[in-house]
C-alpha cells in the first residue's frame, strides 16, 4: 500500500526484544517486550546467522513451515529501511525482513504508543 515510515522513526525498535509470534490465516503478528506490535499481511524473509533464509508469503495457498521461535527473546540491534522493506537485525546475527508492496491493499500495520497505527 505504501512505504514504511522514515528510518529514524523506526529506531524505537532498537533494544526491544521479540516476545511473541502469532500466526493466523492471513498474516503474522510480532509482539515485542515493549508491547509494540507489527502485523504482517504480505511476506517476510527470516535469515539465520549462518545465512540460511526462510521466506513466508502470508497470502500463498501452500505456506512453508517457519522457525520464527528462534527469534523469541532476541534483542534488536539495528533497523534498516528501504521503501518496501523493513529489516530488523537481531543480537545473534539473525534478521527479519518485513516486506510491503504497492498493490491496492495494506501489507500490514505497525502499532506503537509513539506512532499510533501506521499502515504500510
């Protein structure tokens, strides 16, 4: 639907830890220790420290298994942002890329006390 918020705004995630991952029929939800939330309705790419990648398309009919539990309790050390990609880099060398696209619908939402609800 639209690009992610500016990179400096997204720095609020640095130092936060992933507390919970929820899977539902149309997306994924990532809850953080700070009670911030990212709801993804398009796709993600999880990269492990050894470079192994796991892609997950929230809209695919046949979705692969995920190993997102490996990110639970891990702290975010940096946040990178491109227009249609938000990448959270974790302390153990893993990363989680959250993807957006420019179709007519939202690809997800970020919910924080600092920004409120931000659709992407």
